């Protein structure tokens, strides 16, 4: 089977490049081979960054292309076998339908109150002239937000331990952990001091805590509760069947990990770029000021420049580098290449977002590009696309805007270090290649606001 051109180096060398320097590796290949190329990653995988080809792939789910879970097994150790990410076909469709209602637009009002309250609690601890790590602060905010959204008013020893153990698990992104995920043969448990042994014991404890919570909710049903866990326990599919305890546990793992880590990274990049670009900061503060002293979350969500800033932060260094894999079902032509059934195809979100023809001066942070034109879902796709587009997309965008509005309206911040920060691999996603430190200069001249909520 003739595949598009790609590097001729040995497969192991390509795999190591993919693990340790994925973005420069993709950039080198795109420069050399163009919009479509093949990497030998056991098996051969075709990478695509052409928007027309991405449209063909992502709108042909179930026709020319399938989105099977077999190729998502790298997520299984963390999320389990029943996660919406690791199942496929009819099971995947069922899980998505059960998971969608809690993320519907009309539920954002409650989430807005939670996001605002949590952000206020965290940033009230900041001290003038005392540097802090932006990513750590954003992780605290997003973890508490997702914990409260998933479990409701969630306090006490179980919540605290769950938050702590999850935070430790998610911060373990050493190269060894990534190698273990890509090479299953290396997942060896040599006891609690070994890398994989530590991971397994932490995961076991998280599962235990989640199982206890699920059991407690089942034993004490409360129809008045509207948190995500309560909604999922009450949810029924088309045949009237509820989710099992194992399905609930794995979906909670997915929401707690994917709904926390990725948004924290996106917020970190947004704050970095806002404070590295004085003109962006000035325009954004002017827009927030124009909303008045007590803007509701609907006004914030609809603020054009704030939206553009968030989109540009998600564009320039997307947290997810790739779409989920697709597999060719029937012979198909893609970017002038004939692909046979069984070929594995990945959309490169990172390369698409770096295209000079779509985003002139793509290495510059320019929110205005999102005001000047509207990009299609195949040109701008930070949350993936097609049948496997991120369920929490609206929630994440909403959270980014409310958190940023609250922080910028409350404090005047400055970067401690203006050196450039670049993206690098963090586990299965990306993040800054060094700690971004900021310092509080003073309470902002804008009034510190308590955001009112309204439906979106």
C-alpha cells in the first residue's frame, strides 16, 4: 500500500522524536512534505493539516472514515475502558447522548456562579509584589470548578483527598510516563516506588473515592440536586437503561481530568499573552470596563474582544495537538493521495493552526484575526471535530472567559520574566516549557466585581 511520503529514519527514531519533540517534528515534516505526510509510529500514521482534507475526514465519520476506540488505548490507563474517549460505535454514541445534557447552554447559569466564586476565593489569596506560578493557580481554579460542577457543593475529607490525589497524578508528566503510555510493555509494577507502581496505586485510590461517592448518591437519591453526577445517575438511554457504576466512574475520571488540566493550560497561555502584549491588555480592559460594575455572565460570554483573545490563545499553542484518529473504511482520495481501507489518519490541529495562508504571521499573538474573519470548524479546531469533538467545549470556553474577566477586573498583574515561553509535550497534551511567574502590582483601578449570572 503506497502511503504519502514521510521521514525515512527508523521507526524507533521517529517514535522517540514524536514522544520528546512532537511539535518541532511535525513542523519539520510539514516544511518538507506539505499538507500530508506519513510517520512510522507503529503502525504507519498519516498526518493531515489541510482544512479541505480535514473537512472530508471529520464530516465523513461513519461513511468513508471510522473513529474507532482501538486507536485511543493510550488514554485507557488514566480514563478506563468505559470512558467516552475509549469506547466507539453504538456505545460511544450512547455515552455522548447521556453526557451532553449537563453541558447544555441553559445550565451555564449555575456554572457561572461556581466559576466566579471559586476564582474569587483563589485570587483573594494573592499578595501584592509576591510572585506566583500562573499554571498552579489556574489548576487550583479549574480543579475546584470541575469538582463543584461534577459533585455540587463538594467539601469534606473525601473531596479534599480526591482533589489532592488527582492533582498529583495529573502533574506527573515526566518523559518516562509518556514512554510508558506509548510502550505498554514498559508498564511494569515494581512496587509503590516505581513510576508505574505509583501511578497504579494513585489511580486505585481515586477509583475507590469515586466509587464511594457513587454508592452514597445511589443510597441517598436527591431529586433536587443538579450537579453533573446526579444528572448522570438519573440519566437513561433510549431503551431506559442507566449507566453502570463502572461507566459512571470512568466518565467522572474523564470529566475531572480532561475538564481540568486542559482549561488550566489554556488560561495560563491566555494570561501570558495578555500580559506580554500591552495593546491586547489595554483593549481587553477597555472592553471589560465598558460592561459596567456588575456585568452578568451572558455579557462576558458575548464580549467580542475577550472571545477573540481566548480563541487566539487556543489557536497559537493548542493544548490538544491532534484530532482523535480516524481509520479509512472505503478507498478515498485525500490531498491527491489514494488511501486504502485500514489506513490510520490524524488531523494535526497544531499544524493547521500554524498555517501561514490561514493565519498570517502565525507566530504572533493577534486576537484581531478572529474579529476580521470567521474561521471554519476545519481551520480552527482546538476542541477537535466530528463525532469525537470535545463534549466540554462550551463549558471550557465559558470558564476561560469568566475566569479571565474576574482576574483582570480585580488585579493589575505583570510577568516576572518577559523571555519567550514555548509549548512542549505534557503527557498526552501540551503545556508551557517552563514555569510562567506573575506578580500582583496592585488592586486594579477597575472596580472588583461580583459577576451576576444569567442564562446564555
